[in-house]
C-alpha cells in the first residue's frame, strides 16, 4: 500500500455514541467533501445503509446479526440520532458520496467474539490470588478506560470523555486530540502483560488489518485518498492512520466464520443505557440527545439550564415543587464544579451533583426518578414501512391477520375475553376454534417473553374454558419479536426451541410438571411428551412428597382441561397414577417433620385427597385411605398432620364415630404434652368444621384436657389453639362459644360476647409475646 496515499486519507476517530464526535465529523465532511465515507461496522451490512438513512426511520435503531444454527450467537450495532456513524451515512446519502462499512463481516465477528469469550473463561479458571494486592496492582488490573480516567484525575471515564471531547468546541482540535488519545490508549494496552489484554489486542489487530485492506480497495476503485473519510472507534484511529499490515487473502481465508443473517430492529434508549463498555452504549442517552439538539442549533451553553429545568419539571409532576430560583442556583453550582476541574462547561456528573444538592436538597432519592427520566429517556425507534422484516415478524403478522387480531396492534391497552370451547354456531373449523387458536398464539408469545398480551384472572373461577387477556402493542414489543428470531423463524418453532432448552436443563419434578402445563397451553404435543418423560425420570428418584404432589396437581389440571385444547392427555394418566402412589407410600416418612414443614404437607394432603376423589378411576384410592389411617394412628409423627389425617378420614366416613371418639379421647387425655394434644386438635380442626361443631363430646374432652394443663403447658398449648381457632369464621367462633357456654352453665349470648370480644391490652401483649417464646426451655 502506498504510504503517501494512505497518509492522505482522513481518519476520524469517535466514540460510537457521541454528539460531539458527530458535530466535528460533519464539519470535516463539509470541508473535505469526500467521494467515499468508510465506516466501522459489519461489511456485510452495506445493503442496510439505505434503510438506516430512510427519512421515515427514527433512531434509535440497530443492526442485528444472528447465526443460522445453534448454539445461537448474536452481534448488535446500535445507532442513536447522534451516532457519528449514522450522521456520516446521512451526509453521504444527501451529498451523493459512496458509503460503506469496512469492519469484519458479521459471520467472522460472531465467531471471533465466541473465541474471545472462551479464552476469557479459561483465563478466569486459571487465575488465583495468592497475595495481598497493592493500590498500584489494582490500578494496573483495572480496565483501560478506568486507568485513563484515573491518570487524568477524573471521577470516571464518562466524565473524562465528556469534559475533554464532547464539550471541546475547538474546530479541528477534536480530530488531533483523538489521534493522541488513541496512541496513548494503545501504549497502555501494549504495556499490559495480562493475557486477556493480549487477546483483545490481537483481536483488534485482525480487525484493523481488515479495515486497512478495505481502505486500499476503495482507493483501488478510483477514489482519491484525500477524498476518503474513515469513521472509526477512537481506539483504532492511530492504527489506521499508520502504514501498518494489510490482511492478505491467505489470512482472510483462515479466519473463523459462522453463517449469519442480518436485520434491522427498532431499539430503545433504555437498552442503550443498560449496555456497558466503550462503543456499546452510554449511561444517559437522552441527555446526549439534549446535547446534540443544542449543538445543532449552536446553543450548547443552554444545556445546563435545560437539563436542570427538565429535572425540576419532572419533580413538579410528582408533587415536589422547585422554584426557578433553585434551578438557577443549581446551574451556578454546576458551573462552579466544572471550574474546579478546569472545564469550560459542566459535565453530566457536575449537573447531577448540583441537582442533588439544590433540587434534591441533599437527598438523592428525591430526584432519583427524575434523573432516570431525563438521563435515560423513554425513546423507542421505528423503521420505515417496507423495511426488511425478519421471518418471525412476517410469521407473527400473518398469524395476527389470520386470527383477526390485527386491530389489537395498537398502543391502547384493550381487553380480550376468550372462550376456548368449540363454537358450534359456525361452519368452518377455523372459525369454530378461533378463540382456542388465539389463546395458543398469546401463550406462545408470553412464553417467548414477548409482552404483547398479559393473562389476567377471567373472573370465572371454575371456568377452565375462559381466559381474559389485556393486549397492547409497543415498539418494545417489536424489539422482543425481532430478538426472538434468534430462537427460530416462526413463533411455533421459537417457542418449541425455548421449551426444549428448559427441558434440557430441568432438574426438579416441580419444574418438569410446569413445563408440561406450558406445553399444553402452547399446544406442543412433542414437547409435552418430552416433558412427561423428563418428569417420569426425575420422579423415579424423588421422595419429596410436597414436590411430587405439586407435579400431580399440574397433571390433574392438564388432564382435566386438556380436551379443551384438543391435546391428547391419555399418556399422562399412568404418570399421574405413579406419582399419586409414590406420594402415598412416602406420606408417613414425610410426616416426620417440624411444625413449619407441616403447613406445606397439609396443603399437599389436601391436594392428594382432591385427586383421589376427581380421579378415583385412575389412582389407588384405597391406598390413600390406608396411609391416612396409618398416619392418624401414629404418635411419633407431626401431631398436626396426624390430626389432619383423622379429619380427612372422618369427612370421607372412612372411620366410624366410635373410632373417632376413641382417638379424640386418646389424644386429649390428661398428661399428654401440650404440643402433642393441642397440635393434634389444630390439625383436626382444619377440615369438616360443622362435623366438629356438632360433636359435644369433643368440646367436653378438649375442655377437660385444657383444664388439666399446668400454667406452663397451657401457655404452650395456646400457640396451637390460637392458630387453630384463628382460621374459624366469626359464625363458627360464635357457635363454639355457645357450646362452651352450655358446657360451663353460662348463658350462650354471654359466653359468645366474652369469648369473641376484643382482647384487653395486657392480653394482646401476652399473645404477641408468644411469637418469640422459646419452648425449648420446657
């Protein structure tokens, strides 16, 4: 490559989201009037430039590259309105200049980034810290950008960059400063002996060799070197300005590559702010748009006033009024802070500090929401109509039209009620199952994380055929759809891919059962069968009754309404039978638990009892009742669970009244410890209340038992009794009071008034103290 020709090319280094860079770049373009504008970006994305510069495309937008096979890898190039690269493209389009991206194509970039990631992970595994680190060690190990900020005496790199480059008004000085900055950065990188820095240096060297080759090809195509402007990241500026190595054909052939596809997608300021690292994003995209707007109108000196006024306006809208005088004082403080660093204008850090001091009156929480609104903003980009769509966008648009959901593609939230039952009043099958197919699509979108529709309670508790959705479209939903392209080219394929990934990493039976439910909601028969096999495999080794029952509950519900979704659930019946049997067989062992775990076990027993009733033809009901009887008779299991087992047996008439009376007498005999007797009664009282209330003998035995307790034992029993009676309704408590009144020879109304009345202050205090009572002292 001719060094004289190379030297004549204009190299303009930028930060990739930089209003100051855009301003100075446009000044250079107007001065040079280049015939070719070469831009750091994927060289296989040149066909997207005319879409990016379309007058109806509204930034922020991004180029997205994704691999066509799994594992899916992606690379993203975002652009804001003030991105120098986007401004360079627009200038070229308006002035008839050739514009092209000159960085490695996405197929190579995605492969090399994966290699970098693997190298970094290997290095992290090998690194060990064996000695105390000094301050200089920490500085040396910090990122290159943190080190530059520290050397410059700035709070962070963003503050350093803004003060020295964004707010640098000197025409021409910006470009020279960038070259000097780039040279310093590269020297610091080359001095770093850490392996990960060497990997990064090598990666950038490959990119720069390719970009130099692209510059040479442009010159060979007939463009005069002094009529070529190259827009690149600041780090690369010094290297591209020198006559270094060009990538050869042999070197190009040896680069790793994976086949990729490219698309444009709307982007958001929120996503820009959440990204990290030089060239990827910034923490305050909306603030930099404010800066760009004022640069274009030559009113940059008004930025502090506008920024702080915006903070005050947001505060007023939330009820925190701030006066104009306070805003003016905040501006003065920001300017004074900037002067301390020798700056000519306040940086964002200066403005934030002034806002906290004057508008927040020292309290950051007062202005926190306003800062987020003004710094980050809520802007979401959009693409011009007809701009290339990804396959999954085309598929969704087709489905919305087919299912008559196009009218819901609006920013206004709209309710949609669905009836999953077949509509027999219509002639076509498509119309008969319209709502069912709508439900399937909405469930698949929700599963993919596409927030187009949110499921709400239908208002009909037992109507499994009814669903209520709230539907709302937004540019952010569009982004989520595009991102799902990485998972598959259609909604169905993408949903199946995510479900299969979840199944591959599934490790608990509770998770597997939920995935079966999701497969049913999304009507994915193949994945439902895989989930069934996964659940069966995991359940074979599990003795966790609570998890087994949770899985059984999901299976029971799916079997119950699977027909509505036109899904064959017959294969789930043997698994439900197996899970039910395991839960019954391990019930006795699981009941040997503490009081906290007993609550979950009681819920599980409730569910098992429901399943035994609803699926009596499929599950072993006699085994369930047998194990309940064993548990009810045991004295060495949690007494609440033994009592609860007895209550279920009573309710189902599986024990006689005489057997019940004998068990009550045994459990509530004088001398039985309080936690055993009162705990058993608590379990017994959780079901079939009116059957209990009708047994006068039960209350007589409970009364005699409580009377027999010592003061200490009574205090202990009170915890269980309070919990037991706390779940009774006011009507049930009144009935108990009447029973006790009759037993004690007290008028029923009088007893009810005393027993259900408000507690005295000392009684409330005593009850509250029971929560912290240490019963291990007994």
